């Protein structure tokens, strides 16, 4: 398949958190406003995600589990402009090949739900099931058939922590979506639909929310917006630094450098800033396809990105000194 060969192939699922990310991104792509996550045994035993999105038509259930079947792009030019989270069509297929997966879904057109199971790459027949409009993906015994990969996993607590971090990033980028998390049967959180400011308070902390400054460069081809800690905020930690490019969490040296420089310029001393920043950039000016499991991006014009962020942060930080 020509198109597929043009897309960097890679191992999508290295650990439970990667599987969870793929599943959650599908829920968001399906327009869900409510997403519930259940994790057992660090996500190795069970990951179950239920959403109230558009659902998958019964006829399309086998396709959803087939490699390189995506409903999201049709040709290479779509790829340049992709705005959905997923587009490679390998998320569910990859997970299904290394777990026992059950996909249950109902669309608005059909009177009831259907489900399909995959085990060791073999699909079951489609069966009638009971489920409200939306989808549940249940992944059991991840890596049961790939002991070598399973061996590379850390403790259940560590794998759980990676899953929770992944979920928090997605929750921060999608405050209008309600998210809940259960770990080993116990409720961890239940976020209602919130404004961004509220979600930032919930996830990054009320301390930060009370001591942050809004940033917004305004609608433009390149836009940065979000919240940064006031120069007086002394509790910044590196896990309070969130950047999103076109709503995807990234770790990017260019952005981080611009932020640090903006603080240094105003403060002349070292503090660890806390921030939640969203960079909106035309998709053709950024390559997000560096590696499916990595959080890196490549900008066509990294200097323009650097300047935009430095300039806008510098301005709001300087105002606090005036
Ligand atoms: P991709 O997201 O790259 O298209 P996936 O393997 O992650 O590929 O998913 C395959 C297809 O299954 C998607 O294109 C979508 O049509 C469907 N799908 C998967 N999860 C959901 C969901 N939660 N709600 C609706 N459709 C879904
Ligand atoms: Mg996907």
C-alpha cells in the first residue's frame, strides 16, 4: 500500500500508556463529550475505555481492527492537513495483535450495539450486544502473546502512572470533555466538562491557577495561548510544564527555550516556570509524524515559533513588573 509506505511505520504500542493514548484519541476523534477509563494491574491486565462518541457501524467493526484501515484520511494530501488525532489506521490493529480486545459499539442509526473480539490477530464473528450510543474498547492481558515485550514493562504502579499522565495531558487539551479514571476498581478522578481555566486548576493545581497570567497572541496564522506562572510563583516544577501543538501534547526544545528565555529576560534569575501553552499552527508547517509514540514535532520555521512565544510571554511577564 503506497500511502502507508509513505508514512513512517513504527511500533505503536510499547506500553499500556501508548495503547490508552490510541484508544482515547479515537474517542476524541469520534466527538465524545464523556470518556471513562478503567485500569487494572497497571493497564497490563485491563484497559477499558467507554465513550459517548459517534460509534462504529456494525459493518465497520472488523475494519476498525484491520491494519491501515482508517476512516480519517483518503490520500496523501489529506495527510498534510490532518486535524484528527489518529490517521494511520494502525492503532487498534496494533493493540489487537498483542492483547485480547473487545470492541463494542453502537451508532445512532442502529437499534442496538454490536461487538467483535480479537485474539491473537483472529477476529470473532460480530455479535449483538448492549451498549448506549458510543464505543467501549476493552483491552485485556496486554502483551500476553509477546513475552519479550512484556518483560520490558516496569512495575504496575509505574505503568499506571504513565497511563494517568497520558490521560491528564489529553484532559488538559480537551477541557470540554468529561473524563473519569478508575484504578483497580477505585475512583481516582471525575472531571466534569470544564473551561480551560478550570481544567488547568484541576490538573496543574489551584496554586498555579491562582498565580498565573493568561497569554494570547490573538487569532493569526500562528497563535499561542494559555497560562504561564507569574514571576513570583516559586512552586514551578517540570511536571507543571505543558505544551500542546495543534492540541497534541509535545515536548519541544524550541518552545521550552523560548519560554525560559522570556522569564530570564524579565527576571534575571533562574526559576522553574509552570505553564500550559497551546500553539496553533497550520498543519503543513509542522511535522507531527516523527514517531507515533514520541512527543516530538518538527517545525518548518522554528524561529517564527520561538519569536512568537518569546515575544508574547515577555510582554505579559514584563507587564507584571511595570
Ligand atoms: P485511526 O485512528 O488512525 O483511523 P485506529 O486503528 O485508531 O486508526 O482506528 C481505526 C478506525 O476505527 C478509526 O478510523 C475509526 O473509524 C474507528 N474507531 C476506533 N475507535 C473509535 C471510537 N471510539 N469511536 C468511533 N470510531 C472509532
Ligand atoms: Mg486512532
